[in-house]
């Protein structure tokens, strides 16, 4: 079956612009996660969705970052007024349900470059 | 808070050499432990996992044992191949009902023929 799909695969934009990154999880997976992979920082958790529950936003680095998940499936991560330090690979993952023993399946990521 | 520390890379080996990538962790509870691998140009893939002390995770010739006494989860392989060249990430998830992963910074492995 299809894995986690992210789009676009690459995005180059000017500082100050808004960007939207999309994640389509594996069908039937109720848990969805966003991470950021940047040089020198490794992989950082950003936000977590479980079904229709309120998301865990504890990892979002600033109020310029927001995410939503419509209908419990596709998720969009939005970065407003982008800054150069936002340049990173943004990874989405999904798992069948929440729980420590549930492995997360990752997409190939969106490489975001802010000029 | 939770943290994962991995040996810095790159680790450079010849084909058929023995591999060890060290990983230690700090956690308040009883986490599950994972190794993920990222091949060039690809996304993260789960390599193996262990959910409780003394468990051994294994896959594709790689092994790691959950050592609670030393808070470690070192990755080993007896004979590496060129195709094992990738970045390896150690990660944990805490016991709190859901599992956001805390990752180490990754270790690049380069295997030459």
C-alpha cells in the first residue's frame, strides 16, 4: 500500500513569504506527527494529532507555525512570514494509533529553503 | 527532559567490518527505544525497536539490546555492506499514552568496498 506522502518535495521561497506543506498519512492511521530536521539540531518534534482530539502543539517553535488536520486525514503545516532559520527538512509521520509500541512511518519530507 | 546521545560521525568502515554505533538516553519513565535509518535521498525508516529492558531488537543483520542499567541501546552489525551506508538515528518514546519521538542527532555510516 501507499506510504506517507508529502508535498512538495522541495520548496524554495523568499524570506517573509508564507508556505504550506502537506502530508497525506497512510490510510487508516489515526496518529500523525510533524518533525523538523535541520543541520546542527537533528530531528525535532513539532506537533502531534490523534484522531479528532486537540493536537499537542508543544514542539512548535513560534506562533508563526501552525498546523491543521482536516477530517482526521490530510494535514497541512503552515509557516507564516518565513525566516532563514526555518530552512530545514520537514518530516511527517503516521502510526496506526497512539502508543509507545506503534512504530511511526515517515514520509520523504519537504526540503524548505528560505532565501 | 528526555534526550538521546549518539556517537558523532561519520563512521567510516570497510566492507565486512564490525559496526557499533553507541546510543545512550535520559528519560524519566520507561521508554521504548528505536533505531531509524535514512538512506541517501530517502525518508526515515524504522530499523528495529525494543520496548522493555533486556529486549533485543533485530533486523537486516542489525541488533540492539535495551540496557536499562547503562541506559544504552547500542546498534551493532557483524559484517557491514556498502548498501548499509546511511544515517542512523537512535530515538526514544516515553510512556505517556502517545509516542512523540525524541531523536539523537544521527550518525552517518560510510562503508567502502
